[in-house]
C-alpha cells in the first residue's frame, strides 16, 4: 500500500509529538506550535538571540549512493548541528526538507530512527519541514541560541593568539577509502565511525564563549576552515605540522599521508578556534573536563595567509580545501 505524504509525515516525523513519553514535546513551552500547522512557533530563551544555519546534503555529492539510512539521519543532523557548535550556540530546534525519489518504508523507518536518536543526543527538536519527490536530498535548518554578543564568530582572531583544534583530524577523509570494504579491520572501523557518525562539539562550543576569539568547525579541511577564520579576521597564521592531532587508526591506515588527510580532509566536524595566550590553563582544564583533547597547533600573526612548518622549520605545502564550484 503506497503511503500518502501526510501519512508519511505522521508516521515517521510527527509521531514523536503524540502520546507516551514524547508528549512532553507537545507541551514544550518553547514550541507552542510545531509539526502540523503552516508555520511552527518558537520562543527562544529569554534575553537570548537566535542563531540559524541551513545545510543541504545531496546524494552522491555529500554522501555516497546507497548510504545506509541507519547512519544518514545522524550524519545529516550532526553536520548541520556542528555549525551551532562552532558558534557556541545551545541547540533548540530544527526543520527538515526531505526530497525522496520513492517512498520506501524500511528506508524511512531506519532514517527517521537514526535522525530522532541523534536529535535526542544533541538536545534539538524537530518542529517542521517539507516533503517532496525527486533525487534524494536533505536540507536541515538548525536553530540555537546564545546571549547577545556571545556567539563565537570567525572574525575575532588577533595576532599573538594560540590556535587549537579539538579531537583528532583526518579520520573521516581516510574513511572514504574504506566505505566499500566487506570486512574492515578494527582501525578501519574506527575511521568509518568517524565518517558515519560525527559528534558535533556542542559542549565545547558553549564552553568557549568568552574564551575563544574566533572559531569554525572543520568541515572542508583544517587548512580551508582555518583559512576562513584568518580571512575574516584579517590575520596570518603558522601551524606546526608535528603538533597536529592524529589518531592511532589514521597513522596505521594512512602512514605518511596522514598529515595530508589532517590538513586537507574534510568531514571531521572538530572545532578549530583561536584564543589569547592567557587562557591556556582554562583551555587545558576544559579539555580535562570534557575528556576531549584540545591541541595547540600554531599561532596567529599579523599579515595575511597560512603556512605550515615541519619539524625542521621548512614550509610544508598545504593541500587545497574542497570547493563545490
Ligand atoms: P504546507 O503545504 O503548508 O507547506 P506541508 O504539507 O508541507 O504543509 O506540511 C504539513 C506539516 O508537516 C507542516 O507543519 C510541516 O512543517 C510538516 N512537515 C512536512 N514535512 C516534514 C518533514 N519531513 N519533517 C517534519 N515535518 C514535516
Ligand atoms: Mg510544504
């Protein structure tokens, strides 16, 4: 039996607002009107400003064809929520515009479950969307909040600031070569998990309010995303190649190519940020608190451009970041 558009929305996206444990969402005072009306209504926390971002994920461009729907929901939402993390925003709500070639219930069940599980983990509620037919693509608009003036921007880096990155870099890019393996090794499995189920650094972003002078999430590769910070801030930077945080799995799988994955590979969704030198102790304490490595990888200087030095002090060539056009 083919499912109508409205049944589909009810069954896979709206059902969370009805009955049982999920009924709390219906009465959630932040969302007096949610899925089912022409618009959703949203009341941000008192005195805070809304921070909004939208991302589109197209099959074969942003995720491979036949990508497992049990990972797609999480990956899509994580990619979008990562922009909230980069701004130091607290997640609030999201909308989903879903374009499907066919209505396949097993696919929808797996996709929506992975989406809702991730949404619960990130603390964000689905309040509306749109459903259409066409080549598979997802547009997710995320909304979060922060006190006015406290959002982390790309434009605040100052000469003399330290540059940090969270977690490890390059894993997701190295995972692309492992996507079709029938029996991935343990290391390959670790890389694959980083690609399929990224963890947006929400707690870190919020904790960096008032500490970081600038921040961005690493979606296109460290060189490209740090490049955006430098351009927006009108400054230059030097990175130390030997300081880049590389996972054991990446070193084992990629060998000498590991640093190129770390500098040029996207999809890690770590945060890259700058901070005045006086915050070193606070950042070390934050790293311990969050149990998340925060590695100092270089420093900001006056001027323009980004360079990376190897352990001999020689300039290491930077890979270009991913560009759509
Ligand atoms: P309209 O024609 O007024 O745009 P729709 O028929 O597109 O309304 O959607 C009906 C309701 O279902 C709206 O409240 C909309 O926000 C919601 N909705 C539609 N598609 C989705 C989806 N994929 N996820 C969540 N909510 C959805
Ligand atoms: Mg509509």
